[in-house]
């Protein structure tokens, strides 16, 4: 049968077979851990195109300045799901403007200040999200806090960096002789579930709206880390009372957070809510989510973003 096939056809078939084998061998040599991020980005680009086409090839623009959000940032994923273009060109007309800079302390930005005169800039006033600043506003709004004097306090306390997102907390014994000026000292909030695991509450905030909360669980031995054993979506009312929601929104308003996520601990001993971190460039959803739960979270986040900030027709 093969002998009956003309050589003019055999030759290109051999080339295709040879090329296919080389391509397959190349795919097998790819580091899958390196390929996954690119594939995730590609999936968001495909989602953007699908939404763009569904909207009649029309798209609004989000100005993210001075930086664009990274692909792991929630804002990046929201914009692609909603079919919103992201730009960092301050001269380009934008339907929504957000101050985006992944750092603890932000300097005033003349370009954004000028734009804010004509159009509100989200998070423009959120220039300090350090632990000390959060504590200062926490005490002003809630009337209590977590900071203590490590020279006078007797017992265990948490020592952690004043900077945001360092995840370097550790429990030390007080009193201490020397104070680290780059650190804060806080009471140990008992957010233990059963003595083996601790539970953090992550609260997404869109202006006055909180669409849901995350409950994140990790071992007590890794309580200050960022790797969760499990996580779940929950209704706001199951973890925060109506009055606590009002206080949390007020705290965000005082610290200048229009969009972001807030970390909350519930002390099982005194029953109080403790706001320990403000995130104005949040990443997520949690990595331990399966694809279905992550998609559901992004759907809810995208809807809250669109409604709260008026970027959808």
C-alpha cells in the first residue's frame, strides 16, 4: 500500500511526521511550572476577547498608575473578565482611575493629584498601610487595638515588621530589653479553631460594598505565613455583624481605601474583631481554591467592582 503512494506525497508526510515528533519532544522538555503562569495569562486574554466581542467590540479603559497590576493581582483578573482595557498612560482618556503601587508607603503623585481634580482616583488617599497606621486608625474607629509596650508587658506577644505583606511574624516572650524600631509588637490574638489550626478572615472591599468573605485556615505552626491549608467563600453575615461591617467600612474610609482587601482576626476569648492588615493591591483568590471556586469568587468580585465603580453599561 505504501509503495503505491507517490513520492511527491510521501516526502511532505515524512516532514510533517518528523516535525511533529520534534514539536512533541519540545513540549516534553518544557518546565511545566514555568509554562503554567503563561497559560493562566493566556486564559485571561481569551476571556477578555470573548467579553469584548460579546459587548459589540466596545471596551472601557482603566488607568492603573504609576504601575499596571501584575497577572496575579485581583484587579488584573477582574478587568479581563469584564472586558476592561488596562493602561498606565496618564494621557489616555480613562473611564476609571486607580492609584496602583505595591508598597507600604506611597509618595504623593502629581499626575494623579491633577487627574483627581477632574475625576475621582481610587485609593489616592491610601498612602500608608503600615501596621502602625492600621493600629492608629483601628483605635480611633473601634476604640481598641492590638499594640502593646514590649518593655512593660509580661507574657507572649507577636513581633512583626511594620511593613505590609512581609509575613515575618513570630511569637516572643516579653518584657524585652531592646525594641526593634522597624517592628511592631502586638498581643497574640487567639483565632484558633481547635488548638491545631487558626482562621483568618479576608474581606474584599469595593467602596461601601463587601460581596463576601474568605475564611482561610492554616496550621498554628504556620499562622503568620501565606500558605493556607484550606479556604472557603462565606456570606458576610456569618463572620461579621452588621455593626462590625459598618466599623470596617468606616476604617477603610479613614485610611483612604476605596478598593482592596482587609485581613481580620476573630479572637475566640473576647469575641472581638481585630483588623490587622490593609491590602490596596491584593492578589487572589487563594491558591488552594479549585478552578470552580476561584471562578465563582472572581465572578462575585467582578460584579461588585462593576456595580460599585460604574464601569459597566
